[in-house]
C-alpha cells in the first residue's frame, strides 16, 4: 500500500501541541538570554524549579484557555486570543509566586522581555502548526462501510471531533439499496472498488459502521478479511466514535450492549471512592465558606433583580434513582413552572436579569456544596435531573437510567463538553458524555473536568 502522507491521531496532536509549546517557549527564552541583557530567567541545573513551574503554568493555563482544543487550534482567529490569555495569566502567576520563581528584577524592562518571549514563542509555533500540520498532507483518509441510515450522523460526528479526519468515500453494505436513499455529503462506491479506492486515495483506515453485522454482504466480508490479513487497519465505528468524540454512541448500540459498557473499575475501587469523598468534603467546605461570604451581595442583587425568595429547592434524582432535595440560588421568576415542568432554553424569558448573571457565572450552583456535604451529590458526576424529565427521557433514550449508578455531580464531563440540555436531542448528547465518564472514570479524568470547569466559568458558558 502507498504511504505518501502522515497522520497524527487526536492524542498525538494534543501531545505535539503541548510539547512544542514548552520547547518553543524555553528555546526562545534561552535565545533571548544569550542575545540580550536578560538574566531574569535562566535555564540551568541550579534553577530547574523555575523551568518546572513555568512548564506547569503553561500546561495548566493552556488547558484552561483551550489552547489544546483541536477545533479552536485549527483556526487562527480563535487561537490568537487564547494565546494572549495564556501568556498573560502564565506570566502574572509566575510573578506572584516568587517562592518558586525568581524575584522580580530591578530592571522592569526584563519583565517585558519575559512576557513577549513567551507570547512570541506560542504565536510562532501555532502559526507553524496551522501552516504545516493542519493541512491535507496530515489528513487521515478513511473509507466508511455501513448502512445509509447511519451514515450522516456518523460523518458529522467525526467531522466535528477531528478536522484532520477525512471520510473519502462510502460503501453501502445493505443488500437492498433503494434509489431514493442517497447521502450527498460524500461519494458512494461499489464494493468491487474497495482495493482501487484504497490505492487511488491513499486510504489509511476502514471504518465499518453497521448496526447489524448480518447486513454485511459476503462479498464485502471476504474483501475485509483479505485486507485484515495484510495488516490493513479495520475498525468498528463505535470504537472510533468513542476515541474521537469522548462519548459513548448509545444511539448505535444494539442488543449486544454489554460489549460497550465495561465500566471503569474506579466505580468499585474503595481507595478511589475514599479519596473522592475526602476531596468532596474539603472542596465543598471551602465552597460553603466562599458562598457564605457572597450571600450578602447575592441577597442584594436578588432583592433588586429577582424580587423573591433567595433559595430555590427542587427534587432531583440521585444515585440508584433516589430522590433528594437540591438547593440553588433562585434565577427564575416566581411560579416559573405553574403549568408544569418545561425545558429551560437559551434565552428563557423566565430567567431574570440577575438570574442570568448567576447562571452565566455558575454562582447559582454554590448552595449545592451543601448537597455535597450531605452526600446527596459529588463534586463530579452526571448532572442530576428532575423526576419528571427522568421518567420522560428513560422512555425515549436507551440506557438513560444507567447514569444513576454513581452520584450526580456539581460539574461533570457532559457539562464541560457540551451546552445546556434544553431538548431530548441535547439530553442524548449529554447522556453519551455521562456514560463515557462512568466508563472511563479516573483521577486523571476528574482533574481534566475540574480544569475544563474553570474554562466554562471564565468563558461564561453557564446557563
């Protein structure tokens, strides 16, 4: 098979971005130190802690300001503001921690050297990334084999997840192929052309996207077996979907669902659960203290903008389907649901002006730290839903109640990866992320969620 192009997988590109961010910053700082009268930051064995702290800050704030989001990193107009924010906050925190970093120089011009070196290094590397890596030469060309009923949603999910993952063509594996059903997004080929397409377009991977493996014709089956025996990569679409989108595609899972849900051992790991509960108590205690300090100001804003009770208590479904009373600062008008429970929408007229501020900043969630201390909730987990919507969604969405096998959370994988759920379709998307979290639950994923939660607050994505 030809091997003319190179492709970096999603994880490889994220590692590449992080490593080169650090290497370019350290390299430019080293060059500035040699070329100019710059001695505030020097790279040597004696000052290794200075370098380590800078690397940590760049990594943390780069994550917070979404420098490693592949969609945003592939567009110049979205990555430049994030670079400026990352460089600015990194330098600010670096100066504010002199115990681990060098003391401020007497010559304040060196502060500018330091800041613009970091900023310039990030800009230079990201321009190179956009010019060379985000280019057709680094696309992964894929051939899709499946059923016409699934094709559009799968292609759209892959396109949103990875701009470098290109579906070149589609082969319909169904025996009956109605002429009225054709997907116009990509060309459709005949099964007899599989080898020709692989050679002509330099295909790197075949993805088999069929809900029922019995639909694959014997002709396609034997061609796939022959390719597999030569070492050609052939993957099942739910595996690729999960690896690329970080969510479980429950809408494509059939009667053999048990194949897709080998849930994380952390769900039963007593050591993990002990430290999770300990961190819940510590963080919730701090949250309650901070929330108590803010209560007078929120009370004033509530009196002016909400004109009603400060708190709002609502029934939610917790672990194992048990109902608990969740506490929030009130953000809607009085009797907002006098005609029954309805979905909250993006520009919901029931939300007051002050309530919108509370939601955007996530301040309305602070009373839920009390629920965490009570053990109704955890800091991280699926968002608790109301009983009315749980009954409704359980009838419409497969495996919906599976999200109740762990405690609900104040924040979670679904909350940081997608928008506020305002419909059944949104709930399906959130369910996919919730099940991914339950399936891959770990300390590392928890830390990732906490960092992304900071991004959510900073960019006012609450609702």
